């Protein structure tokens, strides 16, 4: 049995293990940062949704005071398809790789 070869193998294994440990530690730190960013983004989206709901309520109140039919106005507007609507589902079923459309709700499921 050659002790020098065994010693070199063990040293090589230790070096590989240390490098692997460093990489795993870096990945864990990156995952922690991503988790924090995700939580912050979710809070920001919730805040934006709340502000948007407030603004919609105010605009509808002003429109009502001015005698504007909000539903008719929205029906005539050139809006993108509503998330989860049939038009959006059909375009994704065409076999094309359509990009995922963002939703304003972090908990919304994309089917």
C-alpha cells in the first residue's frame, strides 16, 4: 500500500469538499437574497394593487358625477385581453411559446 498516493487522494478529496462547501454556501446566500427580494416584491405588488383599487373607486365616482357610463366606456376601449379570459387561453393553445403574462396577484395561479 502506497501511503503517499493515499495522502494525495485524501488531500484532493478535501479540496473538492471545501470547494463544494463554498459553492453550496454561496447558493444558500443567493437563495436567501432571492427570498427577501420576492417578499419585498410581493409587498410592493400588494401596495400597488391597493392604490389601484383606490384610484379606480375615485375615478368611477368622478365619472358618475359627470354622467359618464364607465361600463360602456370600458367596453369600447381597446384593452388587452383580461388575464384568464378565453382569448388569452386560445392564443396560448396555438402551440406557440407565448411568454407568461404577469399578474398583479402573487398568489394567482397560472393554468
